[in-house]
């Protein structure tokens, strides 16, 4: 027992010495490893595995623009009465053609007709008076002043009749051109005012096609250009010819509004108001530069791509043109022979190592 009691302190001392020695050895080893690591280059956190690459080359491009538009009637007019009144006659064949000048609506004009009869009677009497005074003036039976007063009264009555006749015409609504009437908005006996829509008249053919193009292509639009379009629900492709465009670009959408006239007899299958998908061939370029769409990294104001320069990723700002299904035209920033990264572009950083594992066609 005494031996054990004596040996316990010595064991404690030996254990403490072993622990201190092991700790010092671990610290020395860690310091040595840290010194060795400082001599090595740090591995970049942005270094990627091999990415897909694409070699930029010139190729022919048919500059074709796709836009959306709407079909419009050749003429379209919402008919309104010129004066307020009660509808006494109604000739509005809904959905049927009407001829130019055909009477469509008649408002009450009894008071105007009565006024017209009174003016006609006064006019006849004024003419007789003017003729009698004219004979008397020839024989010096009256003065010139008396004859001039009678002639003036005759002209006033003629003007009053013309005014009344114009007021009677305002109580009639006639077709301004040949067309097809839409649904009527009034009924017989209704009281209407100049703000009451009566019906819509449309001259259906030839149809018009309105669409808008971005301002970047506004200078390429010319009257006479052929336009191809399709409408929903039909397999046929229809054609139209550009007839005019707005003289200014819209400030809201930065687009140019274009109007074309539909060609051919197939337009009888179309209806005004239909949605149209328009394809417009602008021009053909033999040396256009095309790159994959996914190679572009959009920024707040610019578009960039990563070009390989001496094995490093270099961001280059580009200006794009016509977009196709899987590729887009580059107008500025690249040249033929440049090699760009297609995949992993969101993780690339300027001057990062760039290695290609597969080439995209």
C-alpha cells in the first residue's frame, strides 16, 4: 500500500510531462504545415470544370422579323345622329350589306317640314313681288331702292329654305359608303342624341393589317414590302403588302406602327379583329455573326459574353440584332474566330481560368 501511494505522484508527473510534449509536437507540426501552405498558390473558388465553347464564325443570315398584329376592316365607322330626336323610321339590316347613300335611320322632323311649307309659300309670293317691281322699274314706276328691298327679301327666303333643308337632312342617317352593318344599338321610338351610337358600318375588303416593329428595324421598312402572316385557328399562310407607316416612333413602346393591305382572295375567310402572327423579311446578310442565346449574360444596361483570351475569361460587351430560335446576331463586340463560353457563364469571373470540354455547333 505504501508503494502504491509513493508511486501515484510519480505517475502523475510522468503523465503531465507526456501531455506537454505531445502538445508542443502538434503545435510545431501545424506551424510547419502552415508555412508550407503559404508557399503554394491558393485555389480559386471561381475555377470551374470544363465548359462548353463556341467558335464565332460568319454565316449568311436572312433577317426575318416576327411581330404581332391585328386585322382591320378597310373602313370602319360608328354611326351617330347629328341632332337629338325621336326615331320614327329604322332601316338597319344587321349583318347585311348596304349601299352608299341608303337611308338607315329617320328622326322626327314634323316641325321642320311645317316650317319648310311656310317658307315655300313666302318664297313664291316674294318671287311674284320681285317680278312685278322689276317691270315697274323698267318704266320708272318705282325707285331702285324699292326694287332692291324686294330682291333682298327674296334672297333671304331662299337662304332660309336652304338652312331648313340642311336641318331636315340632319334628321337622317345614311350610309357613307358601301359596307356591312353590325348590330344595331337603338330601337324604333327611342330618343337619341348626338352621343348615342346607332350601329357600326364596315367596308370589309380589302382588309388591313396593323403591326409594330422595334425602332432598331424602323429604317428597313419600305412601302411595297411583302408580309406573310397567319391567324389562329387556320393553317393557311396569307400575304400582305406594306402601304404606309407612322412618321415617328412611339415614345411609349419604342416601336414603329406599320400598316399593310391584305392580298389575294383568301381574305374572305378572315374577319376584322383577328390576331395575326406576322413575318417580315428585312434583308439578307452574307457575313452575319451568330452565337447561342445562352452564351449571353444580361446586365442592367448591357449584354456581355465571356471570350477566351490566353486561357482566361474576358468579359466583352456586345450589341445584338436579330434573334432566332436558338441563336442571336451580334452586331458589335465580337469578330469571326473568337471563342466564347456557352455554359457556366453565371459562375465565371473576369480573368478566371477557362477550359473547354465540348464544342457547340
